[in-house]
């Protein structure tokens, strides 16, 4: 370092998902950024169901993390212990940055999220799941939330002759803070597509075979209804990835595994440690919320580094959701109300937002 050079503050971002990659990218020009992730590629899992039914999409949804940062570095590793701002990696290396961002996301059943950290193996698993689905006449989806409904729509859009049944313990689809008009529009389209809904009663047990594999499947609800299928998918079960936290950071984790943060998204009890996305208590677990939180975290760290601007608070906005049912179907709940298939297709269903994220990976390969 020459006399005219000034050492830049260090920022470590744990996790290269939706929130982590945007935070790292936003701070790349003012800080010495290190992005740590066990995978060699960002998986745009918003489009994972599309890649399942149409394998030409598989290569589009894996984006190389070593092309994200122009100045900083990407380290393929995993945090096994974080105490304060001291990060211990699986390799044994330790990092002690000036600012630490926890963006480790959540686990979710394959194939909505990858089952392997190596993109080549993950792609092969997705292709195998596609082949298994292609050979099945009847598909069972357990979970009638946004993910399960979207999968049902994808299967019927690409394989209209397949029988698709969605089972959920709740009495209606899309449990959560959504307008009933949205549920009614989605149910109307699902019925037109021929999707069967079995709602309002828990299953005696989940199938005893692995999801996304060809096998004879039979489940029975406690109300006595039986569903048979040739393949099944699990569309529920988000688990925040926070088991590596220690000390005061571990004390900030609630009984569901989420990290308590203040309005500036600092971890309660942490010193210049921020948490965002699926592990944070700040908002719902969505890619959009993670992206908005990344803007607040990046702005607050930038202000602390440059001395320009004051702290920003994260504000939970109105409930927004787009649920595509294939490229041309679906419905949305937006600030101006509920809209149908045309809006869902334009916003998300046609492109699956691939271009919105692929533009971040513009750095020379390193």
C-alpha cells in the first residue's frame, strides 16, 4: 500500500442469496468486501419450478458467484461459528471484518432449492427430477402456499394431461395476509386447469419415499380422503440457517430460528453485525423482502464508512405477491389491488425475473 492509498474498511457477507449478493455488490466500491458462500453459483430459485418442467431453463438459473464482485472477493466456504464479528469457516480460516452481514438464508425442500452446493451436480439432480416428473401420470403436491400453487400451475401448463393434486391442512389456499379476492382468482384458474385441491385436513403421514423421485405414493387425510400419485413434491418447510451463531448473536435467535434485528437491521446484541432476508425477523421470507432489506443494510454501512447520510430504517411495506400459474396464468396482489393472469405473466410468469438478477454478474471471471 502506497502513502496515497487508504485501507478500506472490511465487510464480510455470509451468504450469496438474494439479499447477500445485492449487499455485497452495493458495497463493492467503498469497502473491502468478502462474500462467503458454500455454493459455486447463485441459484435463482424463483425460477426453480420453471426449470423443473422445462429443463432448457436450468442453465439460466445458476449464476457464477465468482463474477459478482469487481473489487472484492468470493470465498467458497461455510461459516461454522460466528461470535460477534469473528467468523470461523469450515476450512478453519477466521475472518474479523469491520462490518458483518448475516444473509445465510434458509433451507427448503428440493427442487425449489438446490440439494447440492456444486452447480454441476445440482443441475444433474434437476434434470433427473424433470425426467421423473415427465414419466409420471399423477403428481401430488403437499402445501398450498405460493410455492405449491406455482408448482401446480407449472406442471399443468407444460404437462396438461397429468393429474395434479394439492393437499394442505388449511381450509383454503394461500394461508397468510392475502386478500380473499386473490385466493378466489387463483382457485378459479386452478380449477380451469384441472388441479384438484384437497384442503382442511392434515395427512396421517407424509409419503415414505423421497420427493421428486418416481415411486407409487399414497396419502390419507385425517378426514378419510386418499390421494394416489406417481411422484410427490414437498412445498412447505422453510428452516432459517442460523445454527452457526454463538454468544450474544445466538441469544438473538428466537425459538423458530430467526434473528431479532432492530429497525436498522442490526442484530440485537451485535456490534456492527446486520442480518437480513430469510433469517431476519424484519419481514416475510421472500426474495423481494430480502432485496429491500439489502438496500437498507448497504446504505447504513455505506453511511458509516463514508460519513455521508444518516442511518436508514427498514419499513415493512404492504403485502405484495405475484403467483404465476405457468407462463401465461396466475394472479397478483399489488398496491392497487388484485389482478389476474395478464399482470402475473407480465411481471413474473413469462421471464421469471431472470434478467433482473443476471445483470449483477458482470465482473470478469476470477
